[in-house]
C-alpha cells in the first residue's frame, strides 16, 4: 500500500494526481486525518494500514515565520513528525521517500552542490529539514532523501502564481538578481519520486530540480515574458527577510540523471506548466 503524507499540500496533491492517472491505489493523509507529531497515533495508523511505500511530503514550509513565532512548530513537524513517520515505517518495513531542501546548504559555494557536499544550513527551516534527513538516515533501512528547490505547481502558493498576480495590476516589478538556484515543477519531482520506487534505484540522497539554473529575476522574466509588464533586477538587500536565503543553491543533478530519469529544463517545465493552467 502506498501512503502520501501532506496529501493536501502542493507536492502531495501533484503526486496524488499522478497516482490517480496511473490507476494506482493509495491513501493520502493530511493533518486532518493524522497528526504526524503524535507518535501514538502514527504508530496505530501504520500498524493498521501497513504501508509498503511512504511518500513523506508533509512539512512546515513557512520559512520566515520559522525564525520566530513558527520556530517550535517548524521543529515539531519537520523533525519530530518525520522521526515518528520514520520509526513507524521501519516497524512495518516500508520504504520512505523524504523531501528535503537546498536550504541545508549555506549558499556560499561557487560551484554546484554535490549530494555529499558538507551541509551548513543558515536558517531555522533548513536546520529542521536537515535534522529530518538525519532522522530518516538513522532509523530507516530503505530510504530516498530527495533535496529540491524553488518549487512551483498548480496546487498551491508559489513564485509563479505570485508573479502572475502582481503583474495584473502593476506596470513594473522588481525581482532579486543575486540569488541563484534551480526551479522545480512539482510534476517533475512527483515523477522522479515514483520513478525511484518503481525502478528500485539505489537508496540514498538525491538532488532533483529541473535542469539548468537561473536567478529569481531570470525566472520572473521567463514567467512574464508574454505579459505587459516591465521586470527589473534589484539587489536582495532591497527585500530584507527574517530568514537568510542561500545566495547560490544550484544542486548537481548528475546522480538523479544517472538513474536514467530524464529531467526537463526549467524553461521547458515552466512552458508546459503555464500551458496546463491556461
């Protein structure tokens, strides 16, 4: 049995749609169905349903609130909740696919981050997701940790929708041009998650985003290239935020590519996505 945690989130809904397309049965749960921070409830649920594959998409993702008012909840969900899922999965012999983030890196590198590169998160969200990684590695025998970045898709709030919305009533937008990474379409990520389990690729840590990299400014320009709006680059100092963002978080995709999975470029993925939501 396949289980999706965080099934009502941006990635969870994309993965659910993909499984439905393939006529595969699964159970999708969100916090209304199961509080992953309650160890006893998690154990009871897993003992009853005995999943064989757990796509652990549930997460606290409010990066700035995680620095202060959301700090406790960030840790509770991303670390304690993940530990509960990991322990329950191991008890029933399930494979775990845990979604992590480029924020486990400090962003001070000048070259692509390899899967075995030293981690050094600079914000509370990154620290919690890294601790979740460590819990999965420590507890689960058969796991995939998939680090991703700059996620966009049709089922939630994200940068693409934000830019499209702002462009509706503003003639000019300013976007930071000194932070670099890889955009990730939820569809590509969901497909790789399924590819990993279907093809039983080697367990371990993978980086998965769409291919090629850009700045947030370049991403915005591509999103809005057919809109009647001017997009101008600015320094990130013009948009102070509570949480430190990596200046450079381009992750190397060669390990994922070596499995035979074909990764579209972010521009191609964005093109397909924008056509899909028209």
